[in-house]
């Protein structure tokens, strides 16, 4: 580009800056993105007034819900770069955007701080507009054909992305004036020794000194969620396993577990997710005694979360007893596919029961084909339930049945010729007496009727 054309751009940029400074100071938004990017054509681009010590309050932010970028970056050579559609107008390829909003945005904001996320869309140097807001996507009348558009998803290698730590990597591209924009010095200096590797287009020759720079986003850390499970019940002088493995950290990992409270002195290890609680002997005049437990977890960013639970120790002078029965109306241990089977259950001294089905390959007892104990169901089978107060009853069910194929109308045969186990588990009010019963039935394919020739 010749010097005359460049000075025209600078002159117009100054006019835009003069009017823009006052406009932006009144409507500045929270600044989440900071640091510097680099273009070998125009030099440094600042993404935050705190980065360059500017008296003008400006910056670029990312809406972590929608992924949209907004606000302004600054170059001392081309002035303001806007990420606001209200300033920029429609990008030249906006007709290819299903939503018609091809302004720069994070492609997958839900994965910020979890994995690499790409930035797509456009920003625009306002110096290339005849006025602000820009009235068209084309070049301004006195800018020598420059339209100011900067594209992030340009289809070349090394498009811009944000890594889990919040650092930007890669290049954006502008056809005129700006050229390639690097968002991290590691793009050209992968080992961080301060000198260019010289291996990628847009990088200085190998051995060229490169100052450290990068653009980053401040991603707030979400604290971990502790899950102490429970409540737990155990007989005195017995043991029970506490379980904190349900704890999680949605934007990182849990690095430590600490159990505390009244139960701590009875645990074999307070710094593991599943410690063993050895129940003490309690006073003979107590039916039970409760011990509080607090689980505190810490994530890889140092944030913590806590959850409380309770361990109830039962006096064993009068151990609880209960029973449950389960029977079917079958005369044999097998049934034809889709034929009904009636199950009856009842119990003594029980308050809750749950039912589930397991389907096994009878030729290999190590292979279970279907297990509804986690809450899944089998279509047309009403045996499955979660814990409830239904402690007795009768149900007619149809082993081997399933929904018809929507195309052929036939029923699937993947569970036919298999062993079906109907299970029920019931417990008493203390939770210490738990009984389980099972009915097994082999589901056979329906016989096929054929006329036999005389």
C-alpha cells in the first residue's frame, strides 16, 4: 500500500476517534478481554484500556452465555476496531450466516475453561467507514478500497481459538491494510525462548526476537460441588463406607477431599473420597445416635465446596428384622414371548420397596443385556419402580415385549431367548434390614404355525 493511501486512512481515523471517544465513554461495558495482539502491518492492537494505560475507558468482552464478543479494541495506527454490529454494519458474507449475525462470537461458550473453543465471525476497523455507525459493508469513499473487515474463521490453518486457561491463540485475517493478526507470541515462538521459530506463515524469520504478548479472557472459576451422599445408617461396632465420589467440578477437576465434623475421628482416612466409618458402641439407654459429617472438596483453582451428611449408629440390643416374598403364576421357568406373567409380592416390617429387571444372555452369565436398576425402563413392562411405599401388590407383565419397529411393524428380537430376572428389594424404617427376592423366567420365541402336508 502506498504512503499517500495510508495517510488518508490515518487522517480519517483521527476524525472517527475524535467523535468516538465521547460516545464510548458514556456506554463502556465491563472489560473481560485484555492484552495485546500483533500485526506486522499496523503493530500492536490493545484489547483493554488497562493494557495500555489509556485514559479512555474501553475494552472487549465476551458474553459467556451467548458467546458474543462486544466492545472495542484500539490500534495507534488505525484507531478503533469494533465488535458491535450496531457500529460495523453487516459483514460482506453475512448472507451465509443462518442467524444473520456474523459479528465475532465464541463458537461453543459452554466449553470455555473446559476445552479449546474457536472464535468465528467478524470485527471491523471503523476507520474504513464513511461514518459511524457504518452504513454499508463496502469500503469508505476516501479509504482507497479498504473496507476494514477482520475475519476470525478464515478457513486457513491456525484460526483463532481460546484454550482452557483463557489464552487466545491463532490468527485473524484482513485483506487490506492489516493483514494477519497474531493473538499470542507463542504462535511464532512455541518454546517461549523469545525468538521466532520461523515455521509458520506470518511469523518473522527464525531467530528474530519476539516480545511476549497475548490476548486473554478473564474466566471466573465456578466452585466445585461437594456431594457427601447419605444419610447413612450402621449398627454399632460395624463399619460403613462413606461416598464422596459424586462430587464434581464443572470447569476443572477436584484435587482434594477432606471429611470433618463429629464423624471424623471414626474414619480410617479423612482425605480420601470413600473413607470407612467404624461405628462406636453407644449407650445402652439410646436407640441410636447421630454423627454429623462435612465433606469439603477443593478444585484445581483453589475454590472449595462443602456438603453435610449424617451417620446414624443403631443400638444392636434389638436388631431389626424384616422379610419380603415374591412369586409368579408360572408353572414352569419359561414363557412364550408376549404371554402374560403375574407377579405378587408382600413383606413384613418393611416400609419401602423398589423393583427392576435384568436381562441376561443365558449362554454367558457375565453378559447383562439390559439393567433397569438405574431407573431405565423397558417399553410395555410395568415392573420397574424407584423406592416407594408400595410394600405389596400384584402386577401382570409381558416378558419379551417391546415396541414395534416403525418401518417393519415387527417386534425386536434382541431380548427374546434370554433370561429375564424380575427383582424386588425392600427395607425397614431404619434402613438396616434390607431383603431382596427374585423371579427368573426364560423368554422363548413364539412358535411358528405351519400347515403340515398330509
